[in-house]
């Protein structure tokens, strides 16, 4: 049976599906959330939104370790605004801030708590030193946790940073 003029022969999607399609179209638009044609999981978008409202420095990566976002309080510790740094692979962010131990010995990426969390799927904690891109050396206490979505989807990990010297 033909459809009346102006109507589709397809069954309309439920409202929730329409909203999901609209949201995915928005977040996959060029430049959306700081990336060219990138589509982010809704939980990552919400994590970024939450982090942007908190005064605690937060750093978020995807399952491959690519830096997706850090908030304004983290910018102060890292010495560069996220808008200037942008997304970067683990090989870059794990070395660019020159992480070291107490004796100023360089730490390999595998020694960083966020990398450990990505590899094990378990929370991690460490105290280490970094040198921000502003040239300031800071002692940080770092707590990391995995980001797991509905259906046990691995979304990445997040780190909460604490400047030990600011206490």
C-alpha cells in the first residue's frame, strides 16, 4: 500500500533513537569537542563535561592511550592549555611532561599510573615529578581509574592529579 504524499514508508524511530542520532551527528561534526571528524562515546563526552566543572585537575585518555582532554585546573599543572596542546598519542604525553622519580631519574611510560590502568583495567596510584611546559617542576600525587561504559565497554581511563607542593 503506497504511503500518503510527504510521508516516509519507513517506520519512525523511537524518540530516544532520534535523540541519539542527533547527538552523534553533533559530536561527529568537524571540530566538535576539539577533534576533526572524531566521534566520541557518550560517556567520554559526559566525563569531559564533568571534568570541566570540577576544580580538581583531571586528565582523560581513550583505550589506546590517546589524550582526549584535560581540564583547566590540569592546565595549570601541565603548563599548557588543552586547546593549545590538543589530543596527543600516549608516546607524546607520557614523555613531553618529563615524568621523573624523586631522584630526578626519568620514568618510562610503563611506570606511569595511567598507563598501568590502561594495561590492567585496575585503578592505580603513584607520586612522581613532572616538568610542565611552562618549565616548572611539580610533585604530583596521581590516582587513576578505568572508564568503563554500559555493556562493559572499555572507554579509556582518567587521572586525578594533585600538586603535593600546594598543600
